[in-house]
C-alpha cells in the first residue's frame, strides 16, 4: 500500500519552532481576510483549515492537533459575526482526524496530502452544515458542485502550501 | 481508572473540547435576538483576534494604497486636463438638473410636513477604508479601519456613493465589523421604485441579496431600481440598493423572492462611508449647493437669453415689433386671441361697423358709414381700431401726443390687464402714430367685467346689422 507509512522516517513526528506555531496561524488568518477582499473567489480557499490539517498530519499528536484546531477555529469565528465555536468545533474534529490518520498513512506523499485535504474539506463542510443547519437553525445551503470545487481547490493549494511549510520544520527522530 | 484515561486520552480530550464549545455555543445563541451584542467574554475574544489580525492588514493596505497613490498622482496623469474640462461641463449640467429637481423636493417636503412625516437626511459621515473580510462564504462581513474612537456605533448604515453596503455590527476601538446586505442574517427594509412594493432584503445562500416573501406581481420587471424604505430605522429612506435581477419562486410556492443586483460592488470595496448622524432638516451643505445651483441656472438663463436670436425684427413695422415685445413681456398671461388683420375690410370684418349706439334697428348700414369707419382706420395703417363708446370713454386725440401702446396692442389686452400695463423690455423705438386718429391708450380703455373678453364689447353683435 503506497499511502501507508512503512518506515520509521515516515512516521516520525516533526516539530516546529515555537514562533512558527504562532506566526503561521496568524498569517493564515490575515491572508485569508485580506486576499478575500481583493480576490473575489478566494473565499473558496480555507487557509486556517489547511494549517490545521498540516499541523495534524505532521505532529501526529491528536491532543495538540485538537487544541491547535480549536484555537485556530475560534480565532476564525472571531472574524465572522457567528457565535464563537462553529469553526472551533469543526477544526478541532479535523485536527483530531488529521493527527489520527497521520500516524497510519504516509503524509509525505503529495498524492496522500491531496486526497486527505480533499476529504477533510468536505468533512469540515459537513460538520458546519450539521452545526449551523441542525443545531443552530441557521441558513446553510449545501450545493454539491460548489463543495466539490471548493474541496479540489483547497487540495491543490494544500500541496503547494504544505511544501512551503515543510521548509520551516525541525525533524525529530 | 488511570489506565482508562491514559488509554482514551485523545478521545476524552476531544470530547471535552467539543463539549465545552457546544456549551459555549448554547450560551451565545440563548439570547433572544440573534444579532444582539455579544457577551463580555465573546467580545473580548473577538477584540483580541481582530487586534492581532488587523494591524498587518492595515499595514499591507496602507502600503498598497501608497503605491497606488504614487502611480495615480504622478505617473498616470495623461488626459487629466481634458478630464477636468469634461468634469466641469458635467458639473454645470448637473447643477442645472439639480435645480430642476429642487422644486420637486421642496414640494415633497411640504407634503411630508403636512402628513407629519419626518424624512431623515444624512448629516455626517465618516469615511473608512475596508481592510479585510471574514474570509469565509458563510459570513459576509467586512472589517473597516474606523471604530468607536471615530464615533462609530453598532447598527450604523454603511454606504458608498453607488448604494448601501451594510451596517456596522461589532465596533472595536479602531476597527469595526460591517455586516453586508448579502449576508443571510442581515435585513434591510426596501421598496421597489416603480411598483412601490415593500419587502425585506437579505442575502441568500449564494451571497446575493434578495427581497424575500413578496407576493407575486407581474409588474415587477428586471432592472427596476430598489431603494431603502426607511422602515428598518437603520438606513435612511431613498438610498440606492440595486436593481431587480430576477424573480424566483419561494420554496413554499405561494410567494416569490426578488433577487437584487446590488448597486455597490460588494466584492470590490475599498472605501465606504459610515453614516454617523442623520436629521430631519436638510444639511447646510445641501442647502448651499441648492442655492448655488439656482444662481447658476439664473446665470445660464441670462446667457441663453442673450445668445438666442431676438424675436423682434428690426425691419418689421413698428406695430408688429411692439406686439412681439409685448408677447415676451407678458409671457404666460392669459389673453384673447387676436383676429388677423384684413387686407381689404368688408362688412363682415370686425370693427368695420359703426358702434352699436349709432345703429338703428332694421336700418342697413350705409356705405358712407362703413367707409367712414374704414377710412379712419386705414388712415392709421394699424388695422382695426375699436371705437370708444360714448359715455364710456372717448379717444384721447391730443395732438402731438404719442400713444403709449399701439392700436393692435390695446385691442389685444386681456380683461383686467388693459388698465395695468406691464413694463416692456427695452427694444427698438416705435414710431409715433399720426396726430389724427390717435388710438386710446390702455389706461383709457374702459375696464371690462372680469372674465369677459375685451373685443366683443368694442364690436357690434351681428344682429345689429339685420
């Protein structure tokens, strides 16, 4: 199985300098906010989600990935007019899933990253739909084509972004 | 027990985190109003995040603005002179248009005052730069670089010169959130300009504003302007919202939703205006603009009057010149229609017959009488002249005294206007009439009863000839 982790190097957790843990999420939030203003379709991309996935699949530690996802999600909530916790819950679940899967699959492979991000993007939309539509009773429309396009776009951007973020990590064996 | 926690540590942490957030959500959405202000803790978190995210955005935005300004102010100055000229001419034209609308506006104000309706005018606005968005499709929120320090409060309308954008929501010290009209949780009272159908505007799932729950009406056409109705107590009445894009049936089937194309380009916003103050009186600046426009129109009218060819023909006979001048002087005054002057008067020509007082019932008019009348009139060369009735007013045939008006003129005066001549504009001098057959001046013409034309009283009725 190509996608499964088969060596010690592949399952080895990576750590990052502490400043990266702070700067990258903030940069993701800021760029998301700024670029959506100037590029009309940039709101298809979810940079905070990609950062959450990246931390999950590289850290492979579900607890920290859950906490990182929660913090990033709540920060993203704070920029919206929604109640705090909608993105927090969804990104906590995504972080947990990414870290859990990161132990089992080869996350160094671009194809794996592409597929994982595609799936996690759809999963996040499903969690948001569940929360907003059925728990909070808010308006949330699910359009399959739109969600597929969004998932593909995020997966493509993720491959590039993850390659850039790989440059900042410190490998621990 | 310890082994249970260590074994399911990850899952327990996840469940704990999720449970805490769900409880937090429940506390936040428990408030009766969904758009009510956040609680203290939530507001603090929002303030922290906005405080962390917006400074770099502000920096990047100002850097981009500076580079763009450098280009616009120093490099891209081609055709500026021509543009300036075009804009000035357009400004003149708009001033004239504004003045023509001013009277309608004043009339509208008077009617509103009669109805007890108090329209709100925009008094004060604060210009703000858009420095960011929420970054998600689920929340159509903008971040602007003005906050409570600049006098902004929640629920203030945010507009552009093209149309409304939304309203302020969370206001921080130097930053504010603006909820766009395309968001699903926003609401604005709107009215269709032509059909006067009212409704509530909010965003649909695709981020397009729509007027929801409207009764089906065939009169709603694509392109009809949509304005704010003022019924929501947030947006002043009459601001542009957009145009009708199309009408789509409501999921229930009984009502329709009117999709609106917003007038403001919501996807490319850079600068907006926050309306911080409204009032019931017209702002001083607007009054000043109005008076300037009126003065400009007055000047334009004078210039136009000088440039237009005069209606007075200097080569025309004096009586016609005077008539033309009098027409221009008394424009708008009601006057009876003058009969055309006959070249060869006969018995049926008006004023060709002697006064009724000289006629005898059953007696034919003799040629002598007729020629006497005709001869007298033809001698003046000024056409038919009404004869003064005995006992009512005699012609003032004072030798050497020129008539103040021409004969034709005096005949054409409307009842009531004959005794009160209007001032005439300066024109070519009129020739003095011959000393004989001086026509009566308007002041000497007997005043006709109100509503009765002057001419019939000076001409005999047909039965007098029988």
